[in-house]
């Protein structure tokens, strides 16, 4: 089996590539880095730049499965240009891939595209399944909606499409966990507002294994990739303090203050999505880290 992977240098992509290489897979990688040398004989690199509509169409030669994880970081200052980059790096990536599939008449069997639970409305009282219509009318919500909609053109070509709605990824190599754990370690840990906002999280190992599960079982459609037990932001911080054996000394930061300081970016700090993983578990996937305590003990000890 030959794969084409975008976003291979990111948090998820690196681990996914390594696991596929363990299975002796052949992998083509699209990268914005013009240094295309690879130390692994099973990896071939090709240049692209989705925001500039540039792509080496040779990347698709012999490929059966595409895994699209591309996208500029959400956690950056939301200027007008960065918001444009966040959107175009996602929608243009799908557009370019679809374009070369058409041009080269490639026989792609399956297209996996990263997405995010940020598509769901921030609402503590509502549990989001994959069929939820309670969609967020925010910058993140609209970005993710357009990202997913860009995949519709692939379905028109009879390509199987799987949308990966990924939650808060727990890893020490990127994401939210490391800065929060460091703040707790140095007695600066706290939470925002009353701490009731819900984090739907997933351990990095479970995330990559769930993607491989969907791939190996030829699953199509939308899947929430989150652990079975979401937790409030307050309890999340307290669980970290318990694992690190550090006290929380700082008072909570008022939500109103966060909104004043960060403006529209406040949704990054105050988001609350209670997201269900029942669909993927019902289809046979078993999470290794079902509780936040098991995940944090694995990562922080």
C-alpha cells in the first residue's frame, strides 16, 4: 500500500508516519520545506505550498490512500493575515489534491482528512455526536465547516472520504498539555472563569491508533476522535496538579478579562465542547487511555 501524507512533520503526522513505516508502508510526503532529502528509503518527499496553490503532481504517482493533516497552527495571534492562512492552508490543501487527482486520473481509493471538534458550538449542556447540527458560528467553527465542505468534490469522484474530527490532543511534543503542566509545576496553574467548560481530549497514542483503525477497516464518514470521558477545565488542571504533586495557588482568571485581553481569540481559551466517541467505540475501537488520570500518568510521570 502506498500513502500520500500531508502535515507529516506535525504532532500527529510524525507519529502516524512512524507507525506506518513499522508496517513497511511506502509513503509520499508533501512538505513546504524545499529540502526534499529523506534518510528512509520508504519515504519520498515532494514540495507544495497550498496557500500559493503550488504542488508537485508527481506526489500522487502510485498512491492509493491520501491522509491530509495539513493546516497552519490555530494557536497563533489572529491577525487578518494569519486568519487567512489558517483557512487557506486547509481548504486549498484539499482543493490542490483534488485538482491533481483529476489531472492525473489517479485511482485513489480513500481520502482521510483531519478536521476538528471546533466545528461544534460551545455548549456545556449539549453532547455532540457526529450527526450534531449544533454548529459553531465562530471563526473556528466556520473554518472547520469550510474545511469539511471542501472534501465534497472528492466524493463526486467516487472516492471514499473519512473526516477526522479531532479533539484536544494530549502530548508533551505539542498542543495544550505542556504549557499547562509547566505552569502547574511552577505553581502558576489555574483555569479560566468557573472552570466548567468541557475539554474533549484524546491521548496522542489513541489518536494515531484510531486513525489506523479507521484506515485498516475502510471506515468512511465522520468520526469524533476523542476519549470516552471528557472533563472540565478545572478538573483537568487539578488532575495535572495531582499527578505532579503540586498545589494550585492562583485564583481563577475571570472569563471577562480573557475576552477583553484576547478578543475573538478568547474562544481558544474558553471553548467548551462535550463530544461523544460512541460511534467509533461501537464499531470496535478500544481506547488505551479512557480516563484523564491514566493519560496524564502516562505522559507526565
